[in-house]
């Protein structure tokens, strides 16, 4: 009976999988797009810039994602007159939260590059921006990838708390199926298995990417 219910409701469950992956993809894009400038600001920025970024990192790393969701969904966005759908709020909050962690991964990778490389690039006539873009970042991103790859499963699992603001992701769909069928354990077990499979597939793909872009003898991925 439980198997029949799962088969019958799978299209509905699949829509939750799509929304979950959408949340994760959007959050990773926001995280990289914001985390990298934050890392550069921490390494190369002025003292006020570094201070502001440190406050940002402290704030988003110090609060649970659920609290951040409530602060933004019920507090900040309404106060700003923004009536955003729950999905967008979830993606933004997960992205901002992820950016705080990713900035530290990128910062460590950037700082691992010898200062002599910046000096050599400047001596060749490059501007500071050109040296960072063409010399520092290509190496730092390769070094950062193994650490950054942990963000995928972390954001994937944290995406389930978006259930609290009404995002129809995987856990929400599973709970709705349970409320309709009164079949509890098999549905939530299927939900758990799907999360595990999504996590495994994503991390496996990132590890393949690590091997493809690794330079032999360079960084943690080299051999």
C-alpha cells in the first residue's frame, strides 16, 4: 500500500524535488557572487571595509537559518515594502547565509597564494585588479573548490527549513502527502532517501569537477 501511495504521489513529490534543487542552485549562485567579493574585501580591503565584512560574517554565521528566514520574511522585507514570494526569500536567505561561510573558504585560498606572485605581477605592469583577476583568482579558485564543495550538501539540508515559511520544497510536499494519506513513516523515509541521493549526486559531480580542473602538483587536488 505504501509503495502504491508513493507511486501515485511521486509527480507531486517530484515538484518538491525541483523546487529544492532550485533553492540550492539559487543559493549557491548568490553565495559565490557575494562570497568572493567579501573574501577579496577581507584580504585587500581597507580597515573599514574589513570591519563591515567581519560584522556581516559574524551575523550570518551566528544565527540559525530558521531565525534568519523569520527575520527576513516577517521583518526586514515587509519593513522595506517588499512582498516577495516565499521561494525568493528562502533562496536569498540561504544565499546570504552561504556567502558568509564561502567568503571564509575563498579568503583562506586567496591568502594561501604567495605575496610574491602579486609583487611579480605588479612588476610586469599589471594593475592590482589585473593581478588579482589574472594571477591570484585562477589559482585560489582551484584551491578553494574542495572546501567550497561542502556548501552543496549543507545548503541542501538547510533548504528543508524553508518549510517554515511555506516554500513547497521536498519536505513540505512530503508533509502534505502525509496529511492527505495518513501514511507517515514510508513517506518521510522516501524523503530522507531522496535527500541522500541528491546530496550524493551533487557531491560526486563536484568531485569530478575537482579532478578535471586540478593541476598536477598544485594545490590539494594536485598529484
